[in-house]
């Protein structure tokens, strides 16, 4: 199952970046959703209740929507609420809505790693680990206990031996959008600059 995290406040961007148009006119978050959905049949998008337009567009694109309160403490809590809403999943591939260049092939590689028995899996491009990150069902309780803005980084740090690094030929696993200038073409991207 894919969980697309889209409930952030985008303070560094200076506005609602998830509906900002990419070069082809597609909104940023919907581009990320399309790539995730091309690889996974079941995708849910984690949103704040006030993001009504984005919620409608995600549903129209065939994704489920999981709403978190405006008072959410950050990425950790959003992951926890997303996982808790899908407790029967065989695992979760957690993707970020501000990373619209992740290829479906990279998502499929993470999904395949989980299906083959990996406890956790993350893509690696040119020696740098990126997103999305996959977690097998055994991590459900730990994911549901997350809070704050650190995502699942602490969980990975506690069990580094459980993480399978999957080599990919996809700079998109490293590239996110923080400011409007980040929407420029891939030719301007330095793969040596890892996100988060």
C-alpha cells in the first residue's frame, strides 16, 4: 500500500506548493500521486481537513484520503495516522507529495523488495538514500507510535540492519520541492544534494 504524505504546511515555499503547477501544468502533488499510483494499486493520501480542493482531486484520481487534524505535530504523526487507518496492509510505502519526480520503476523496486521479505527498503541513487521508504507489516506498531516532525528516521536509525538499500537509476528519489525555484527542470538538479 502506498501512503502519500501531503499534510505539511509548506512554510518554506510561501504558499500552497502542492497545487503549484509543474512545467506540464500538472499540480505538484498530483504528479507525485500519479507516479505512486502507476506502481501501486492501493494508494492513500494523508491530508489536513482544510485541504479540500486537493482531497477532491486526489479522490478523482482514484486515491483514498486520510484526514489529519490541523493540530498535527508533523510528519511522524501523519505517518502514524496513515498507517493506523490501514492496519490490514501487508506493508506501507511512504512517499512524499513534494517529490513528483520519483519514477514508478523506483516505487516498484521498493514494493518488490518488501514482497521478497525485506523488513524495510529504501532507494539509493549514486550512494545517497532517498524516498519513498517501504516498511513491512511487522513495523505497524512502531509506525503508529511516531510523533513530531522527524518521520520514520528514528525508527530506521534504531534498526539500520533491517533496511535494504535498493540501487536505482532515478535522481527523482532525491529531489524535492521546497521553494518555487525547485520546480525548474531536472537539468538544474545536483544529485549530490540529498533531501531530508
